[in-house]
C-alpha cells in the first residue's frame, strides 16, 4: 500500500517537472541584468519551453501548463495582461496541428520549425499589443527578441532535454 502511494506521488511529481522547470527558466529570464537592452529585449523563454515540451512530451505538458506559464509571463512582463497567455495559446494551437510533423525529426528541422512558428506567434503578440495601444508599435524590438529567441533555442532545448532524459522516467 505504501509502495503504491510512493509510486503515485513520484509519478505525480514527474508529471509536474516540465511545468516547474519551465517556470524556473522563465523566472531566470526576468532577472535584471546590467545591459543596455536587457530590460526590453530578451528571448521568449516561454515560447521555447512550450514548443519543446509540446513536441517531445505532449502527454505531460498540456493546456493547463501552457496557461500557468502564460499567466506567470503576464505577471512578470510589462505588456498588457493576457498578451503572453494569448501568444502561448497561439503557439499551442499551431502545435496541436503541426506537432506530429516535428516529432521524431532531426534537431535542425525542429529548430527551423521553432523559427517559423515563433515568428508567427510574436507577430500575433505584436499585433495584439499594437491594437491595445491603438497604434503600431516599433517592430525592431520584436525582431531582436525573435532573433535572440531563435539563437537561444539550442541552449534552452538542451536544458529541457536534460530534464526530460534524467528527471522524467517513462512508465513501463
């Protein structure tokens, strides 16, 4: 009886690991740095985490996890509430339809897929914020954030792969 309960608790915490690690990465990305552009331009860590986990482990990273990450990013960032949640949900909906294509492909294919889907997602986010402020906002910070996100994808996906391989065990 106690072994079954311990196994159940262990399985529960393993299912929470992707969301908790993604929350940690998002919190780390919002640490203030002493760079000129660091307060406005940073990689979209939430997009990277959602993209990685939806492609590799959609069974344990679901809509609830995406919502929690979006709400946390909304709280931490300086954009109107709901904007980051909307962008992560756009990416989630795109991956529901295209995720099967990227699963099991070489890394370069998933990286290109991230580049395309994150561009679409950041454009949607830019449009929503522009509509909120009733004017087209500068597009250059969005492009810098996009470039940083695409450049940071290999490092962040490597960290997520480490978590997937060493902290999450498949149930046999």
